[in-house]
């Protein structure tokens, strides 16, 4: 299930999280706020590839990337690995040991999963007005029903049960993938309707009958945002199981800068021209226009390490901001160094890997 908006491996599978406090189910009348990605955090969660959904070849092709991610993170934060079972934990431990990855900052949680994209199905960590942390368990339906999801959907509650973090069950409120939203850390959310509100085609529907106003009310209460940049996006593209997640082509650096692509590259990516206009003319919570930093696409079509030409160019926008490093998708392409340099300039106190 590779597509132009679900690769690169490095970032769609990752999200930052904090850990403390006892679990309870919370009244859904409290105001919550989601911290921005670059906030210093306790650790990063990974769902490790396994053979039980897509086979052993799939697993073996991805292992090295997950090892590289773990190795890049462990020196500055914890890495919480969700392994399918005890057999997988042992296998993963052997992989990490063979790669000389220190294990001191790594712990394991044994939960069966369908897939690896924990940014989409995993817990969303938020704080209430008293700075008490909670896990939000939004609904997950396999990107509109395209793939099995019964094992991935309960992961946030499993994490809460295992760590003692308060859980807010939002499964009956809204289906929401983490990669479908971007927040600027100062009250603004950016998203495409196609990955949240689209009512067709049948295997792209997340929230039947939900209006923009309803979605905004949920985002205000549970994520602490009150201004919205809505793009239409594109639903049903066979090359994109996410129905144009925002994290594939636009990302907030802070509340004044958006990282994205130039008009030609956004058009190549399939972003409608009306969406490009909305994006380029968007303003922050104070009504001030965002500044824009443009990352290139790869010069060439992406070819996987096992020789499969995916037939499209790759995006560098979907990078991950960790405590001391920024993990950037690279493709063995001439534009890798260009994108890495631009991103390094955006985060001078972190090391781009």
C-alpha cells in the first residue's frame, strides 16, 4: 500500500507523545489542546512491520527503515515499539542489536496490528487547561475501508491501558487519521475535506453525513483550534489510499511558515488549482499571511530499494521533527541534498537525518 501520500516510510508512521498520569474515561465537555509537533517530548511511538497481514517479504523490505528510524531517535528520546507479539519482540530486538542500536531507551508493547502507519491510527496526545495529559482515541476505519483495520483501531486505548494515561474515546464521534491534519501550534488547523468529509467513493468515506461545521466543532473542543484552512483535496485516487492527506504536501513549521511545494509541483501532485490558491492565500490566527518555504519533488520517479519503480516523484514535505533530529525521507535522488539543506535551515538546532 504505497502511494505518493503514504510514503515516505520515515514520517507517516511516526508521531510524538508524552507519558504520565492514571487512566479514566473523560467527560467530553473539557477543552483540550494538541501540542505542535516540534514540542519537546518524552518519546516516539512506532508500529513495527510484521508478516501477519501482508507477508514476510513485505516485512523484510521495511525492517531496515524502522531500524534506521530507531537508531536516529534513541540518543535523545525514548522509542516505544508496538510489536505484534513476543516472537516479533525477540526478532526486533535481534535486528536492533545487530545494528548496534542501544536498547536502554527502547521499550516494547505487544499489540497485534494490521499495518505500520501509527501516525494515522495511533494515539493523539493532548492536554487540558490544567496541563493534565490525555490520549484521544479517534476512530480509524482503514482509510475509508480500503484495508483491514480491526487490530489498528483500538491501539490508542491499548496504549492508554498499558501506560496509565487518561483515555478519551472518540470512536463514536469522528473517524480521523493523524496524517489528515496539520496544526500550527497557535490555533490553526489545515486539512483536506477529501480525507475527512468526502462522502464518495464508497471506499473513501470516513464520516457519513458530517458537515464542515460539525467537524470544526470537534476540532475546537478536542484539539484546541478555532481557525481552519480547508482544502477540497481529491478522493478516490487509486494511487493514494489516504485521499490526499495534508501531510503529503503541506506542513506548518510554526505559526508563520508553511512548508509546501511550488505551483508546478503541487499540480503534479494532483492538488486542485483552487486548493493551491487557498493554500497560498491562507492566514494565521491573527490574519497575517503565512510565509512559504518550497521543497522540491525528487528529480526522478521513486524506485524502491527492491527495484520497484513507483511511477511518480517523491515528496520531502512529510518529514518528522524529533527532539534533536529531523527525519527526512530520502530517495537516492539528486534532490535529496537540496531538500535536506532547506529543511536544515528551518531547524538549525536539530540535525537533519
